[in-house]
């Protein structure tokens, strides 16, 4: 390899180390065309080729002298060692009037084991995404406008079942683990005390509403705030499905540690705080949903209820269609048999 080729190799190594390039390709003279392959340390390569440099004052040498002058005698050497004299292995190949070397990377035909190349996923362009969406929309439109009723019903049924599975997965996020029940002595009330508390609760106007969100932390908090000045509190549940009032009563009893005095037909529960009631430090239990989360859960539950009803309706329509097709087939078969007998 000639002196000019050596200087080009040195400059190429410097460019690769400063600009973090993994591979550099540059031409050499025809005298270096030997097709040899060498793997050596970058420090050894730089020290072997540094002796071929032309003596003279270059801009880099002047700059290093200025750095030594202002920052100390060893500053330039440390900078050179950190930037150029790395301990990385270099693979050098000279073929077809070109010198190729690789830093910390294996060659195509084997060699230095370096880091594996990361395969980046090809991102879809915006036009490709739009074309894909257009394709699926046309496919769905073709099924919706199909002349075959079974194809239309099956397409709606598959879509509704996918939505139903998605809603069930969403509702799992709102399931909170219930805390272990605390041990406490439930107070035993006599019939006279229950009758007195029932009449007192009916006369008083303080109440806590339970709406579409159901039982959440705010309901229990309001009950404790009412119990601060009143012995009883009414919990009004609207809207409420048949039988849901008893579920609310059990849940509020567990969360508030109150006593159910009466459950009225108009979906109203009368709660008694207890004789030895002490207001807790945390009035909103930690194992309950917030107001916003409770509303989101209610919306998903409503959507799941309507979707389940729609799935049942479609399944019934599909069964009726199959029965109609079977009756039509039986009618045609019998008509053919009759025509054959007449002949």
C-alpha cells in the first residue's frame, strides 16, 4: 500500500470515529490491489500508518498545539486517544482499487463478531393505510348489499360478537379486588328499636341518591357525612332493575358497616349507623371506583346489554332462515316427486 493510500486509510478511520460511521469506502492506487484481508487493532493500524504522513504543519497540528497551550500539555493527547485511538477492532479489505474497513461490525463473508444489525420495520405510508381501509370498507359493503340473506345476517352477527368480546375485555379493567371483610360485631336491635328507627327514617328528608353509576366511593362518603348529624339515612336507587335493590343493600352494608332497617317498594333503603358509630378517617373506601370511572363502566355495561340482545336477535333470524330454506327444499322435493308420478 502506498503512502497516499495509507494517509487515506488514516483519514477514513478518523472520519469513521468522529462521525460514528460503521463503514467507509474510498479509492487507493493500483499498487495496493492485492485482495488481502487483515484484522487488526485500530491503535496498531494508526501507529503503523502515522509514520507515512508528510511532515509539515497542518491546521490540525496547529489546533492541537493551541489546545496544549491553553489546557495543559496532556489535553491534546487525551482528546486524540478518546476520539481516534479507539480500541475497536478494524477489518481491512483491499479489492478492485478500493479499501474497505469495518469498525465493530462483521463482514459479509464472516470475520469480526460485532453487534447484529437491527432490522427496522417498514412503516406503511399514509396512502397505503388509506388503500387498506378502503379495501376493508368495500369488502364490508359488498357483504351488506349481498342478495343472499344468510351472508348479510352472518356479517352482522360476526361484527356484533366482535364488539361483545371487546366490551367484555373493557369491563375487566373496572373490576376491583375486594378487600378482606373486617371483623366487627353487628349490633342486635330489638323489634321496638327497629320500629322506632323505621318511623324516624321515613319522617326525615335526608337521603343519598344512587343513579346510573351505581355504588361508588362518593355514595359511601355521602352516607358518612349524613351520619355525622343523623342516626338514619335513606338511599334512593333510581333507575333500578328488579332485584338490583337487594344487591345495592348488601354492597352498601359491606362498605359502610351500616345496618339495613327497611327496604321499601319504591327502591328506597333505610340505613342505621349503629349505636357505637365512629366516623372513619377514610370515608371513601379504596376498593371502589371514582365518579368518572363508574360512569364509564355504566356506559360499557349498557352497550354490552344492547349488543347481547342484538346477537340473540340475529341468531334467532338465522335459525328462522335455515328453517325457511329447509321447508322450501322439502316443498320442491315433494313437487318433483308428484310430477314424476303423474308422468
